[in-house]
């Protein structure tokens, strides 16, 4: 919801440009990572995931890059559209079920038409 | 399929009141969970369930109770509401417990304000 979006880092991108959203994760033992999209007033929605034995994974218009050396994850959105406007956050997991997932705070993506 | 549904969408309580947040899923999922989302913080796990009759505590369980009498329903009870419980609450489910690669589906959320 809107109150969750306050105080978040914001990325403003022109429609049609590529977006890059970054995430620093905390635990070097994390072996699975997920990106979520959360539109205003809605619940989070799975976008893409990646295992620690990979450094890149592609989906439809999205690519996730993983740099384990510096514990950094990025989400690239190609040809950003107004419907991409949302809060994006990453999550990390250490070999277990969802009860062991740690969620990041998120970045607000604003697409300028 | 309706997916994960939550009621109510909005709720205002006075300190000390109790209430139940409802969550239901129609996907026959084993795993269900409750999170709270606060400004400046990531989602935090309150309670979770790996199947009917089985529940366990998450990161922030104090002040909340859950039960899982059926596969479909996973209500969250606030025993005596406090202003610190003002938050947005999300219910989520996934098909298999213990398999994080299995996509977790979230409900639309309940925005709770405690005065």
C-alpha cells in the first residue's frame, strides 16, 4: 500500500527505457533469491528467482543478475512500461522453506510516460 | 480459482480489542503463512503452517494466534490489539511446505489501524 511505499528509494525511468533495480543481501550463505513486484494496494507477486549456482537468469522482459562476491542482486526490466510502476523487493533464503526467507525493503519504480 | 483471499480489507480497532483476520485459499496448498509489512522494513513472518493441524511461530509471533483446522483456511487472531500492531497484513500460500522454489502466492492484504 501507499504507506509502505513512503521512505523507499525511488527510481524514475522514462517509458521505453531499461530499468535496473539493485539489492544488497546480507547473508553469504544464502543460496536462493527471489524478486517480487508489489503494486499499490496489492500483495507481492513473484517475478523471477535465481539459485546461487547461477549468475544470470532471464525471464520475459526481466533479467536477474547475481554477484556473490559482493552479495549483490539486480533486476533488469527491458523496455519499461507504465504497468511496471510498483515497489520491487528481493528476498534471500538459506536452504529451507519459506519460513527461512528474509525480505528486503524494496525500491519504488516510477515510470514516466 | 480465487487464489488467496483476505477479509477484511481495512479495519480500525481500539487498543485492547480483539479480532480475527481471515485468510482462505482454494488451491489445495499445504503451506500457509502470515506476514506483516511496515514502512521501512521488509515483510516479517508472524506464523506459518505446513498443513492442517500444524502451526509454528515465525519471527514476530507475540500478540498473535493462529489455527489451521482445514487446508483452506488460516485465520490470524489478535488477542488484545496494541498500536504497535498497526500494519498491513498479508496471507500467503504455496503448494509444498519446505520447498522455497515453489511459488508463494500472496493475498491482497488487510490494512489494520489500532488507535
